[in-house]
C-alpha cells in the first residue's frame, strides 16, 4: 500500500493536466488525516518537495539531456520571474530537509539508491548555489535526526492541510494514541524493534559520506563562472554554459565551510577529510583550519601536515614536525632525513622573520566546530617575544649542526660499506679454500665481526646518529680517523693530545710497513712501536699497506698528501688542525725518503699545505717553529732539509708575487710579503739561512 501511494504521488507530481495538482492536494489531506499509519508527516514533506521541484523545473526551463542538466535561460533575480525562482528554490530546500527529519531507517540514507542520494541529485541538478548549500544542510539534518533517535521514538511530525489556498503543516489530531502510531512505525520499518546503536552509526556515517561525496562531485559538474547572476538564492548557470574550474572550487569551498561551521561531530570531519584526500583535493583540504584536521593529517600524512602548517603560517609547528621526523627512531634513509632537516631549517627561518615583525601569533580553538582562530598581539618588543625568537634561533642552529653531522655520517657509511664488502669477499674466499662446511674458530670470530659491521652499516644508512654515538660506536672501533677529527671539530673538543694522535694515525695509515733499507726500517719501527707513550699512533692492521715498500713513494705518497690536504682544508684554522704536528710528521717522512735515496719533486710538501688554503706567510711561520723544534733532536741533514723547504717556500712566494706584479695583480701578495720581510722574526730566520 505504501509503495502504491508513493507511485501515485510521484506520477501526479509529474502530471501537467489541469486540476490534477488540486485533486492531489485534497487526496494528500485525506490520507494524512485518515491513513496516517501509511502516509506520515515525512511523506507530506516529500510530496511538497516534489511539487516544488517540478514547478521550479518548469520555471527555469531545465532540460534533461543525457543525464546532465543545463539552463536555457539565465534568470535575473531582480525581476518578478527571478524572485519567484528564488522563493521556489528556497522552499524546495526547506521541504526536502523537513522530509529528511522523518527518515527513520538506515535504508533511507545508505547507498546510491537511497532517498538521501536521490534528494541530493535532485537539488544538485539545478546548479543554484542555494541548492548546493541545501545539500549540505540536508545531509547534516538527516545525520542529526538519526543521532537523536532513542530506543523508543514517536514520529510527531506534521501533516498537511489545505487552507487559504496553500498547504500548511499542522500536528495531526486524528491519531488515536501515540503508542498505536509508534507500533505501526516499528512494525512497518524495523521488524518490531527500534534501531540499535550499530544501525544508527551506519546511518549517520552514510549521511556524512554522502555529504563528502556530493561536495567532491561538484568538481565534475558544468558550473558557470563567467556571467553569473547573483542573488540571495544563489548563482544561476551562465548562458554560454562555459566551464569554470575556479567557480567549481569556490562552490566546493563554500559547501565545506557550511559543513564545518554547522557541525562539530568528529565523524563528519573525518569523512570529509578522507574523501578530499582520496580524491586528491589537497588545495581545499589544506585550506581548512580545524583541530580535527590537524589530528587527521598527523595520522595520515606528515608531509601534508607540514604543508598545512606552512600554509597557515604555523612555522614553528612546521619546523618542530620536520625536526621530529628527522630524528625518528624508525628506519628512514639518510637522504629523506636530510630533506626533513632542510625543511625544518627553512620553516625556522620563516618563523624568525615572522616573529621579528613583532606580531606574536596566539592560536586557540573556539566555537562548536573547533575551528582554529589565530590572533596577533600588538606590536611590541617584549621579553617574551625576544625569548621566543632566541629559542627558534637556537633550534635552527642545532638543526644545522645535525646536517653537518650527517655529512660525516655519510662519509663513515661509505668507508664502512667498502670495508664490509671487501671483508665479506675475503671471508668467502677463506671459507671456500677450506672445502669444509664447518667454520673454524677464526672464521666464526670473523663471521661475528661481519654481522656486527653489517648492523652498523644499516644504522649509518637508516638512523640519525648523535655525534657521541657516531664517534664511539663507529669511528673509534673501525679507525675512521678523518671522520673522528671532523667530529671533534664539530663538537669543539680541544683535546690537543687526542687530535695529534688521530692526525699521526691517519698519516701513517698510508705509509707502508716494509722498507728495503736499514734507515727506512728503523724509521718505521720507531713510528709504529707499541711501547711509545709519547706521539703514539693507533695501529690498525686492516689498513697496513703491504703492496709496496717504503721506498716506492710514487705508489703511496700522492694518496697521503691528497688525504692530508683534503682534511686540512676542512679543518684549517681550528683546534682540530695542529699545523706544526702535521708538518712535523710529513717533513720527517720526506727527509727519511730522501735519506733512502728516493727522488722527490722539490716543493711537493709545500704544495700540499698551500692547496689546503694555507697562506705563504702562515706556512713560513710553521717552518720557523719546526726548525726551532728540530734544532735539539734531529740530525744536521734533517735540519738542513727544513731550511731547504723554507727557502723553497720563500722563493715560491717571491716568484708568484713577481708574476702577479707583471699583470697588475700583486697588491695582496706583495703587501703580505713586505710585512713578513720587515718583521723581526723573518729577519732572524734569514740570518739562520745565511
């Protein structure tokens, strides 16, 4: 009976025959009063909405073509026709919303064939802004109705009455009793039982999902944006039917704001955010300011949360977020962590610029929709503002230090990976040579060390190690002296003895352990003696060069000078570069090689120091100090070597000054040379040369 009546009503609404509408109005009144068990107040509102929609459709001359609708005429809301259309559109929305308040089973709102989806499609087909906003109100009204349902409900909706030439809602007085109507309602729709909590939740979620779907559906509609006619009822489609993506975006934004300002239910927010994210409507999503969205993005996408903070000038939050991501304990490759740190630093810089405008952001969440409100304090130079700025600056400097540490961590990872691959190959060759599947004691120990090294390589690739952890757990055990020196410099460690030991250990890593001459053998034994308590070096057999002997300098000396020059360039001027100690060891090696009748290019050592960026004057000062140091403990021929190296340096300095003078560019070099020559120390040195 219910279906039959609805079919009759539907057909009657579409009939254009004269008198049918009046007859149906009378029939509706009768059914409302006499057949209230079948024809409720909700059905009356549905009927009225259908009548208004058909009237509006005829007024706007809306034509259906292939499922899409367009206006043949754009109405001016200022004339009588436009005002009537405006009134009809508003009434349509109101009747549909009132009808939705009487939906009392989940099937009314669940699925694309439900009453809710059909009603939304009808409203959206008109392309009136009031209709788009009406879809928002409709979905929220339906959800609110279900949320208010209790286990025992009574539909005290309004019926319709024909009076004074129009339909006027009223409370039906013909009901025998509330309990009778309630029993009919439960029997017809719920199988004799009220909706349980799961049914209510399903219905509410369906309403919110429908709302979100309708909002993103606007993107695919042909909504005009060039010749709109605006009024309180909304915008009609322009007459040339041109498509406007910007207009669609504006309407979607208006619908979103309407939903957020009307409903504070978290479920609605999550449904809306999820659809916008899934449909890649990121511009609209990130434009929303809400505490719910911040929490949602934190759980779904930290990169989008960062963009959200940046877009809304929450630079401190953006920097802190990226800093936390960079320091995360999860396995994240170093390149990604570097990207996080760079973003954190950029946000910190913007935060500093923002704070220095003396406009302090004060964020708070307010209103029923938990919208984020940002206010600004009056311009001032308060201690609080200064403290905030200083804190951000300190955090930014700490992040920059972390970037430096990552550079050293990458160096360590490169060294350790190379060593690990080499050792794995040697281990496999050793196992294969035995021809046995059982490992001996030595092989077992090597395998354990390889496993530890593999874990450390993984840490270097996917963890952000602190400077202490990197120094003690990686550089120390695996003798990475150059990285150790860089870390000491970064930590501003002034341990002179430790720095000297590391430099000596690095230099003699390149020096072979064999010599074909007696003087060379004595020199190598004295440098690598484990009994030395002073100027000792760390011996690491893994790096001991056995492929060449000491006298074959062309095979190892250039690599040593290159390593020293590269590291010296990074550390020059810091406490981690003890120039006198480095020069002492290198000159000792060079003079010993010459004593072993090894032919070396003159100026080879001075070029090493000049290449790292040391000035002629600074290097000459080192030679003067070194000569004084060697006067008491070195043989005369080695002292002469120092004098020779210093004189070569002085000649080089003079020659380059003369060359620059010939092209008119000797000002800097000439001035430095004249200052050095006139100094008392240089005159004393020249006397020593004589």
